[in-house]
């Protein structure tokens, strides 16, 4: 499962990310990541250009769903982070919950995900 920052770097032409994603059998994307990408595109000076890049970047991705299990994991992770005093952005908690739920590694460059128990990072 790829984080928003990975897709942003991919759309900027980062070849190492492109190669890594191409080597995967399946690449998963959360609706949260998709929303963040769309938000960035629509607030940019050239939304059409960015929407085309998003479409190209996600064309081979499998879209995950968010359901009651994801929501419960979100709360579990958020409470654990709160108790440790190491909060992370709420959208990132949703990503972590999805990755844990579906037993998927999370491909990210954000170091704060290391605070989440049971989350495998790549």
C-alpha cells in the first residue's frame, strides 16, 4: 500500500519509486490517499494537468475500502498513540488502520508511521 508522498514523488518522475512499484504484484491505494491527491490537484494552478498525472499514477492500483473494521482499528491506533504521547495526523492513522487490516506493508517516507504498532513499513 502506497502513501500519498510516494504517489507525489512518482508523479514528479522519481524513477526509483516507479521501478519499486512496477516490481510489485499489486499496489493498493486507500481512498484517503486518493482524496489527498485530488485535493492537491484541485488547489493547484493547473488542476487538469495534475488530474491526468493522478489517473496515470493510479491506473494499476487496487482501491481499498474503509469499513467498520477499519474504523475500529483507527480508534485502537489513535488511542495507543495518544497514550504514548506520539500523535500522528489523522489521515495517516486511517492509512495505518487500512494497512494493518489488510496485512499490507505501507510504502512511505514519513517516519512517524514507525510509532504505529503492528504496521510493517517499506
